[in-house]
């Protein structure tokens, strides 16, 4: 390897490092997506379970 080859390799490495650094925020996905709810569908935003409506009980004697 000649002196010019090693300089060229170092320059390529620097260029690649700079490209990766410049692209990092765009390649890092957001931690959450706006417009999506939090928690399970049967829980409110505080994480507490929602009360389910009660069903009328059927009289087993009928």
C-alpha cells in the first residue's frame, strides 16, 4: 500500500463518517407516532381499566 492509498482510504473513511453523522437523525425513528392512543383500548389514559357496562342478568328460571 502506498502513502497515497492510505490517505485516500482515510479520506473515504472520514467522508463515510460524515455522511453517517449527517443522516443519523433521519434514520432514527420517532419514539411515538402522533395521533395514536396510549395504553390498551380498554384502559383510559391514566392506565386504569375502564368500567364495562353491566348487562342485565337473565332469570334462569324462565
